[in-house]
């Protein structure tokens, strides 16, 4: 495992998360990176986790405020106890963890390989589960846990059966842990994003017609942005929102309730939106 610290700028407007320390996975890009910047701008110190050291450094360097740290780890393969020990070294406590790391390997059932299933399961379900377990002794009370799931875990989309299974599993884990961990002062919730423009789905955004359909299917008439999700994560972690627990907050532009969405999700499109 490689680790580093950087940055000494003070946040312009420290807010709800002042003095809090959060571990964020998937911090090297997309939603996870946006979560790091959002929480840091509100005064938090971040432990940013991902595999790509260059991009992790960039995330941490663009976070406001002092005391951020990055940890390079492969969540599918590395020892997660060692990762938790490193994050909590010197007795440092953690006020929350955000599980944004994820793998999206779409495909119809005929095309899906055991390797794809295994990678998605290990990264999307096994890793966040074992990481919460490993971090338990290091979490403060109160603390917050937020899983990033997906609308795929709530609806049916052709071409996403294996990915959707992992996201549905994360929702099930969230509900159970919300009950198990509440007595310890640990509040567990999830965010289910709709289509958010990130590297994960860049291949679908090459097709202008598909983007137009996705935009039309959203009641917000646009694709989602990582900031839409990071603000929701900030809300769920905010200790003032302690009555929000065991909850999945869908941030999807109203996609599942939109009549138009039904046309976007027809099998001929292979439904390959994440
Ligand atoms: N974008 C969407 O439309 C959408 C919709 C619903 C849900 N989601 C969920 O949102 C989360 C974030 O996705 P994103 O859109 O931000 O995609 P992204 O930009 O591709 O980010 C994925 C992140 O996961 C990390 N990751 C993947 N495998 C890993 C592993 N084995 N070990 C450590 N880190 C690993 C990547 O780190 P490295 O690059 O450093 O390896 C990267 O930081 C995912 O859980 C995804 O399923 C996304």
C-alpha cells in the first residue's frame, strides 16, 4: 500500500463537516473525487482511497483545507484490515466512510463472463462490506456510512443484470447495517444515482442520440453531474440530519418515475446505462 499527505489551504467556508474526518473510496475519479472536494470544502479532512496514485494525488491536491491523506489500494484484492489500520494509524478516528468505488461491466446474460461477475461482486459488495467491518473499531460515535448504489438496484434494465445484482445487494446490506449499527451511533444510508456523466459511462456519451434520449427521460432534462451526488452524500453524513437513517436517497433526475424513461430502457438499446 502506498500513502501520502498533502495540501495546506484553508477552506473558504467551513461548514457542516468542519473537524470531521472521512474515508472516501473511488476517490480517484468521478463521484468519489467530487465527494472528497465537497466534504473538504465544508471543513472535513479526507482519506482518499483508490488505485491510481496520480489521480488520487490530484483529488487530494484539489481539496480545500489541511490534513488530507491518500491511500493507494486495490479494494478487490488487497488486505482491507491493513487499509483500515493505515487509515487509523496513530489512533486517528474516522467520522464516516463513503463507498463510491465501483465497477460497471454491462452485458446481456449470454455475454457476461464469470470474471466480470467476480470483479463487480468483489468491488461493489465484498469490499464495502469488509471495509465497514474493518473500520468499526476506528469509527467515532456519532459516525456516518454512505454506500453509493444505483437506480439499477431498484429497477430492471436489460444488459445490467449482474451489475444491478451488486447494487441491489448493497441496498440490502445498507438496510441491515442501519439497524445493527444504530446502537453504536453509526448512521447508515445510501445514495442511488441515476445516469451521472463520469468515466464509467463515457462510451455511452459518444452517441448523441442516446444522450438526447437520456436527457429527455430525466425530469431535470439533463444528465446528472458528480456534484449532484456529492451534495446528497454531504446531506446524509451531516450529523444534523440524524433522523435520516436506513434510507436510500435516489438522485436520478426523476428517471424511474418518468414515462419517457420506459422508451430509453427498451431491450434494443440493451439498456446499457449505469
Ligand atoms: N456514473 C453513473 O452513472 C453511476 C450511476 C449509478 C451508480 N454509480 C456508482 O457510483 C460509483 C462511482 O462511479 P463513477 O461514476 O464515479 O465512476 P468512475 O469515475 O469510473 O469511478 C470509479 C472509481 O472506482 C474505483 N475503483 C474501481 N475498482 C477499484 C478497485 N478494485 N479498488 C479500488 N478502487 C477501485 C476507481 O479507482 P481507480 O481508477 O483509481 O482504480 C474510481 O475511482 C460506483 O459505485 C458506481 O457504480 C455511477
